[in-house]
């Protein structure tokens, strides 16, 4: 069973090793995160107002995934910057991480609609989010990115 904790310096270093180029960086973290970035600056660069960052680790403490949630001005909770270790993809890690993030956000902020964005050409992530009960919101989407929400 994975453990959840605040990310450490070592977690940010491992996370940085998963991001190989500017395209991967933008797809994961959005255009506001510059690439290349330094590991030392990563925790600061990933800060979001009214948000939390979480690391998912195995029993030995190795980083398996990283994700964030933040409260949006609309009153919804937004999940973002979800990433799973390349060595653990395809094993249900994203579903575990997102479920935990949603439960923690609910604990912190009460029952709220949860939103996220996913690239349309990422079928594994899309499948995961559909399994978690998210539905597409086409008016908020574009040709590349699908905006999704899950009502509580």
C-alpha cells in the first residue's frame, strides 16, 4: 500500500528525472513551469495558491507519484500535475493517487466539485479519470485538452 507524504528534496530530484524535455514539462506542469529548471527551484516553482503538493511512495520510501490540488476561485478543487514514476505506470498508481488527493481535498475543503485537465491524446489518463467518475466538459475544453469534472 502506498504512503503519502509532503514531498522531500529527494522526491523533487527524482521527479525532475522523469521530465526529459520541454514538451514533457509543459504537458505535465503547464506553460508556466520553465524548462529546463533546477531541482533546487522545483518545489518553489510548483507552489500554487491555496494548494497542496503530495508525494506517493512505496514502503521503502521510493517516489511512485506526485500530484497537487488547489482551490479555484470558482469554489471547485482542481487536481493537477499528476505524474507517476515511469517504472510504475500501468499499475493503477494514478487512480490511487487521484483518489487519495480527492479524499484529502474533501477533508480540507469539504464536499466540492473536482476538476482536472487531460490531454486528449493520453488514453491511459483519460481512462483512469473516467473510471474515477469524471466527465468531459466540452465548453471548457479545446482540441488538445479535455476539461473534466466530477460532481460530489
